[in-house]
C-alpha cells in the first residue's frame, strides 16, 4: 500500500445534526451477485461505493457482466442468467473483503470454468475451510493453502448435489455461500444455523423470484431454478450508523438523526445492547423497502451502565463490537462479553486489538478467549493502532469524544472499505477529526 492515512482526533465535543450513512455492505454485495446471474436488468439505488463492494463488482465485470455505474449509488446490471458467467482471465482480487471471497466460493463452485480468488494480507489470513469443507461435501473441488486460507483455487465443471448442513459457527457468509452453490446443485440444499444470522441472502433471493423455505433454524432451497432481475433500494448500513449511535450516546449534548437505516431484526443487536446499557434511541417511521425493514434512528446522549451482554445478541451485532467496546469504556461499571470468539477472525483480531488500544488509553480492558471484560473509566489521549481494520479505526475516532487528550490512530486507509466519507461526515456532525496522509 502506498499512501498511509492516520487519524488525529481532538478530544471532547458533541455530535449534532442529521445524516444518511452509506449503503449497507452486505446487501450491496448480494445485489451485485444476484443481479449478475439473474435474467434481465437489475437497477440498484443506494449501493455502497466502497472498496469491498467495488471488489465484488469488479469480479463480476471480469466474468463478463455489463454494469453501468456506480454513479451516486445508482447501478444498472445487465444480468447474464444462471449460466452466462465467463471464465475470468486472471485471479479475482477481492482485496480486504471476506464477504466477497466466501460468497464467491459458493457461487463459483457451480460454474463450468476454473477460478482463483486472492485477497490482501488480512484476507489471506482468514479461515476459509468453513466454506470450502461443506462445498466439497456438495461435490465441489476447491483448494486452499495448507492453512486453509486464500489463494483459493476453484475447479469448474463439477456436478454439485444439495446437502443438509448443520453449521458449526453462526455465520451468514457460510450460509450464503452454501445457498449460492445450492442454486446450481441437484436437489435440495438446507442450512441449519446454531443461532440466527443476517438473512439478506434469503430475502433477496425471494425478491428475485427464487423460492426459499425457512423453517425455524433451517433455510432450504431447490437447485436448478432461475432469478428474475428487479429493482433494489439499499438501506443505509446499520453497521456504519453504529459509530454515531455510540458517539451520540457517550457525548453529552449530542442529538443525531440517522436516516433510512436498515433495521432488519438480524442486524439490530447494536440497538438492543445499547438500550440495555441505557442509551436513548428512538426508531422513527419504520417502513419496508424492497423486502428490508428501514427506519430513521434518533439518538441522544444518555449515561450508560455496564452490562453482561446476552450471548443471543452476539451474532446480531457481530460487526459492532469495536464501537460497543468504546461504549463500555464510557459506561459506569463493568461490561462482560462472552460467546464472541468469532471476533478474533475478523479483519483483525478485534478482541486483542481493541483491548490493546483501550489499555493504551487508560481503560481496564481484559481480553478473554471469547470476549472481553471492560471496566468503564476515564479515557486518556494517546496513540493506538487500527491494524488496518476499518471498524477499529472508526471506533477509536469515536472514543475521542470522551477522551482527555487527542487520540492518534495509525493506519486508517481501510475505512474506505466500508465507509467512504467517514472523516467528512463525522466532522460535519461535530467530531474534530483530521485525516493525515503519510508516505
Ligand atoms: C457478513 C457476515 C458476517 C459479518 C460480515 C458480513 C455478510 O460475517 O461479520 O461483515 O455479509 O454475510 P460472518 O458470516 O463470518 O459472521
């Protein structure tokens, strides 16, 4: 990477105003994938023009899909149908994006051609056997490194057969990869989740006219059908809104209205956890947009208390823990998180990296194998490292609202993977953030 970006955030202040954060990352990935293999045209509004979703878009362009845009979140995809993708001439580089890589494993396992998936240093460390093993059970031929990581080589022309798979981890990426492979498999593919995970794939398949059956913890589909192009409106990403939900909750004098936020119940763990801590969040004008629930969220300052986070909420808030740890650092008393070992295999080891950073800022944060114990206290200023993880960078920027001195955060360029314009938007709402280029 050539240019390095650090954040320097002055302490104190409040967040005030209204904003629409960028489009939902999970939904944006899926819109490209399903639009590409659908018949006819798919028009998308609110698409997330950030590096991760753009990596998915570039991969499908390399496989011969014609796409106009993105232009201010608008995109037109000319679907090639279930069997219209072309062999990519080079490895598909998915950058930092775990969702692109894992979902593509499933989709590409059912194609007649070979493909290779690569990613950046962080993505090349992340576990991929969780998708390649069940795909092999379906008949796919896939190779990873001996460590079970990328590069991933997928051999085409294999006959896939549906399986009934009990997932050992609660993962929407694994579930989605198997459902996408299941589209190309003979018979029925069923996935059973140990706990509910985000269900955007299932909802969007239905939107494209593909039958999906849900019975309790089981999701099933029959292979061999087809998808019909449609119009999609991508809501604002609750995972991006989360930074301002926490920021406004911890900074006295704050009041923020976040517009058109996706409030799919498989994503709203952050609202429930913050409310259990005493946050003041109102859900205004709830509505349904293209099969996904949406609302405006009004959040104002409220003193927070430490809690024991219910384990059932963990998969429903899995991406929000970096900033929830900041909320815990500003709360009265102790917050205990358990059952969240998955955080160790995200873009960084989010348990260790957040504990190290919070300790550097004077907070008693004790990492455990599957969570953290945080005692609320006074944040000092200091220098922390994001380890190239977008959500760690943004979480520590928000922490400055309650710090005694400036917080410097190293290596923030990857904020562009999920939240383009974060520094500007946070600045407009009242965060004194300066992005400094190095190198
Ligand atoms: C995602 C699922 C989650 C989440 C990731 C996006 C998705 O990952 O952390 O940011 O779009 O399906 P896991 O399935 O690994 O929990």
